[in-house]
C-alpha cells in the first residue's frame, strides 16, 4: 500500500483531513494544509518553497478542482521537477475539458548588434621609380588607442624588400600622413588598395624566393590578407588604346616619369650602337646619320621589350595610372592604362611610344651632356660666352665619354 507521502492524491486527502504526516517537516505540512484548504490562495512562490511531495499534492488539488492557474504559473518555474509536474497537471486539465492558457513563450533573444566596423585609416603610396620600386604606409587602430604602422618598400622584381612595423600615437600618425602628402610624389590611397599592393608584393616574394623581411607575416595577418597566389593580370586592349598608345611619350613629360630610364646595362649597349653610327667610316649625310641613330634606338628598344619585360612595364604603367587618378590627372591615367593593356598582351602595331621614348631620352641626355662639356671647355680656355645666336649646337659635338653626336 502506498504511503500518503508518496501519492499526491492520498497526501492531498491527508492534508485536507488534518491527518498526521510525520515523514514531512511539520512547518511545511502546516503551510500546505492552509493552502490545500483554500486552493485559490496558493501562489507559485509559496508552493515552490514546499517539499516536492507537498507541492505535487497541491497541484493534484488544482486538477481535481478544475483550477488551472497554479499549474499554469508553475509550468514555467525554474524548479525543473516542479515545472514538469505542473505540465502534467495541465495535460490532465485539458483532458477534462478545462480551458488552459498556452504557455507564454519567452521573447526571442534580441538580435546581436553587429560589431562596429574597425576604424579605417587612409594609406599613403609613393610614385614608382624607373626600377619599379615604391613605398607604402598603412595604419590600423590597436587596443589602447595607438596606431600600428607598416612602412614597406615594394619592388616589382623581388616583392617586399624592406618593412618596418611599429606602434605610433595618433598624433604621430596624423603627422606622418600630413608630411607624406606635402611631399611631391606621394598620394593617399584607400586602405584596401594599399593592402592589395602589400599582398601582391608578398606573393612575388614567394615566386622569386626572396625572403620575407622581418614583420611581413605579422603585417599580412594583422591587415587580414595573405600573399597573392597568382601574378596580376591586366584586361585585354580596348579599341581606343590604339589612339592612346600614340600619345605614350607624354607620360615621360610628367615629373614622376621624366627620370625613368632603361637599366644601365641596356643604356651602355645603346651608347655602343650610337657610337658605331657616329664614328662610322661611311660618308653619311646628316639625314642618314639621324635615320641610323633612330634605327639603333628602335632595335635596342624592341630587343629590350621581351614579352616578360613588356608585362613588367605594363604593370608599372597600370600602377602609375592609379597614381595619376589619385593625383587628379585623368588624361595621363587614360594613356597609361592604354599603354599598359597593349604592352601586357603583346600588341605591336602601332608600337608603344612610351617604350620608344624611354630610349629616345638617352639620346637627349647624351646630347645635353656633350653640350655642357663643350661649354665648360670653352669657359676653361677663356673663350667669350656665346651670344644667343651662337648658342645653337655646332655641327659636331663630343660627349664626356668621347661620343660624337650630330
């Protein structure tokens, strides 16, 4: 036979009849008797404070009396055994046809607010040198309010060749930006563009087996990127690029590209060919000599611009087009992009005026050097300064290295 303390119905009857319940705490039994005699006064908190058998007896009473309020309240109790008993009581009440309120569902958790985007700072990039090198400066906010600054020297032949990584104050960072932009040959770039340049250069480190400078792997990780796996490619030429390529020599008139010259070894080869022309034993007219010089320039130019070298210079021009755009020179940017697309994809006709003028500049520099040497010789010999009318180049000049030019 079941003990009254283990059977809710028997325990309820004992509570209502005033029968002794020695197996349960006396004060809890007294509280339960009071609640059992007036079921409507039982509050969830009062029932939760009772031992589980007494709470089950009171829930049994609410089922027998057809009163769902207590079971409804306790069904969401944090006391899990009691909540389970209350849900069973609600099931029995519904089975008896008693209207039971649906359990209130907790409100959906508030959608997590998206984390604030990290503060983004502009970057700096220098112009490219004639050797395909440029500097970039990037910054990102770090905990504590400082700025982690990356200063890198990039080469389109080796990749990242120098890198400095350190933390600066915000005041120092602002000064770096201000002083950088005040210098000629530097433009401001969006951070993601500078990160792309760093990743592109790091990929070249891997392909050329150039060791990473100290801190490069950390910088790549902190700026959320990794070495670019494949070499950069350029889109195919556009129809208008034929017109643009005829204006390629104007790029050499810009301050940034005026100093671009072929590598020293190639310049020496060109000078040797020019020497052959000007000291030729053949009796050449002035026109014939100029034509042969132009032919020598064209030959050395085309020998130099192999497919690989053409792609290298194409990428330099493509980066310079970005530079011109950020320095508000759309015309130069347009011409540089046209030349870049055609050089990258090997278009030959018409030939690149940018490429030709890269070597034509050597003739001009040699002629200028010869004129300076002659003027110095005249001053050293005490000759009178030439008048403007006499300042025209003579028929024959000699460069400091002995090269005679018309």
